[in-house]
C-alpha cells in the first residue's frame, strides 16, 4: 500500500508542531518538512533572550484573546481545541517542565530554548519526519486530489496534503505564490517594533529600565502599561512593543512618525501627584531634591526629569518654586515625545497581515478554497503582543492542522 504524504512548508514552531503531531497521530502518513533556509526553529532559538517564551500563564480563553490585535475571534474558537494547558501538558509528557515567571511568561525549567528544540527534533526523529533544508517552494499547483510543489532548483515534489506554516512576510509580494492558488491576503505591516527618537535627550539614559510606565499614543485611545527600556535609539520594552502591536496599521499609515505621552508614575495623575508633592515637601523638607527621590524612579531618570523641568538639583524640597514643581509634575505624568521611525529585529519580526481568516476553517485550519490545504502559525492574519502569545498561536494552529489532516486519510 502506498503511503499518503503530507508536506509541511516551514521549519518554525508551527510547522514542526504540525509535522511531529501528524506523524505521531497517523503512522500510515509519510510526513516531510521543508525549510527554505539552513536553520530550523530559528525564532524558538532566540525567543526570550535564548530561553524560549513557550506560552503565557493565561488559562481563560476570554482573557487570552485580548492579547491578539489581529485574529482574536478566530483564535477564540481555535483555543477550544488546543489551549495553554494542552501546550504545557504536551511538553511535560515529553519530559520538558515549563515554569511561570512573575509576569506570566512561561519558559522551560532549563532556561534554555535548546530544550524545546531538542524535544521537537526528538519527536521528528522518533516518528520519521523527513526534513529537507535549503528548499524554497516557488509554485504550488493543484493536481487531482493533491499538489505539485515546484522548488527554486526546478525540482518537483508531489503531495496529497499540504500545510503552509511559512511564517509572516514583511512584503506583500512575498505572498504571491499563495495568492496564485486563490487565497487573498491582508497586506503585511510590521508589528512588535521599538520607537526611534533620534537626537532626543532621553537617549542619553540608554540602558535604564523603568518597571512600570503608561504609554499613550497621541490622537488615539491606545495606551499600554508595563516595563519600558530606554535605548540609544529611543524606547523599547514590553509597554512599547505592545503599543506597537495594537497600533501597527495606524502607525504604518503615519509612516512611523507620531507622538506618545508617557506617565512615569502611572499610580498618579497630575492632581494626585500634586497632593503627594505637598506631603513630600512636608516630610523631607530639608533634604536636597536631587539626593532624595521619593518615587523610587531610577536616579538617572530622576536627574533627567529635574533637568528637563528647570529644577536646581541643589534646592531643598521645602524651597521648590511652584512653577518648577508644576513643570516637574507635568513631565512625570504627561511627558510628550516625538517618534520618528521604528526598529525591528529581523530574527524576531512579527507582522500584522497574512492569509485572510475568512478563507480558513478555524476548527481544522483547512483552506475553504482548496481541500487538503492547511495553514498554521504567522502566515495567517493572526498576531499577538509580546509574552508567549505568538508561540501559543503556533502550537494551537499547528496541532489543529495535524489532527485534521488525518480525517481525510
């Protein structure tokens, strides 16, 4: 009996998860995984600073979908088939314990992404998944009940089932090989990027992390709270990355030139901070304002805020003039910055855009246009904020595609 074949295009998290699960669930299926580069699981390797942010400790679907600027309603249905609890259990069954950090991000207990890579590679070896590297698919042709794949080296491969898990692309033209088989795409724009502020004095504070700030996009209702990192080119950190994800399409239209307002102490607004200042001035009246930072902000940031507000660093709290005090309060609560450009890291880029979700069945990941064609991961118009949410999309859609393929065997 001739085995039916599944070809998975893409050697990332979604592609691997589809391939290894399909091979395990359906021993009569021949599974091949195709990767166009010379590297497998490259995003898994570098995620979380090389630790791999496997998923997020969120066990409510209703809460989880709030972390996806695009694709939330699609995933709301898909998560009923495979969710965070299933991801944790899947890796645990294979000897990989997953731990939770204080911010909800989940990592392998080993603190090494190599643990996740080794686990997936072992599964591929155990169930006989064939892996072909440096093979770029140039064209897909539908033939009878299957597909012909034309590679850039002019070789051809036939398959009965096809799962496309090729990841996101930064340019619309890179989707053309998928549009040729009848699928439409949402044009890609960058998501999860840092903000460039060339020449701004704040960049002199590079390396400083503020544990909790509020960042608001000027002219919109979008705002995020969380840690912020000051860099030599501008600002990064979870609060910035999350804001970039939610604002991805609007900011692309603005050509990444926009304004933000930062509250360095989100527990306060201008009025409540003014009240707090009166108390501070009474409690530590004789102390120099530069020596005593009562709000536990990083010292270099506090000095910067004093300087930006025209406050004499040698002045005592009791002697702080009203004009300078009001300026300082304003700079702490509503400091405005102009952003001129973005920085994305090629290895970690996430795009907003991809295969239109209207054309994919959430319960099977099968194309509504071509039978036996499946999609998984970021090639779909789904993207999450930072914190393990994009990997959960990969595990969920990869697993659903794998399980669904067997229905048609």
